[in-house]
């Protein structure tokens, strides 16, 4: 087995290469440009329906 704690594990999420940093920067800019960087709207559970009892095929809409 391996070690219980690997201090390098947390660094895996950080982009290391020039290309990885470029992609990370472009992604963050696109998220901001599209307005996806703000707070998410609350989830409305009323939009969901229970499946029909006894049916073999679930309805998508």
C-alpha cells in the first residue's frame, strides 16, 4: 500500500504547464463572460414529477 497522506495530492488541481494555465485562464474568462461565475439560483423541486407507478418506461417530458 501507499502512504496515508500524500502532500503532493492537493497540488494536482493546480495547473502546472503553460498550456494548462492558458486553458485555465480561458475557461475562467469564458465563465465570467457568460455570467456563470455568480451565485446559482435556488433549486425548484416543484419542477420534478414522480414516475408513473407500475410503468416500465419512464417519461422524459
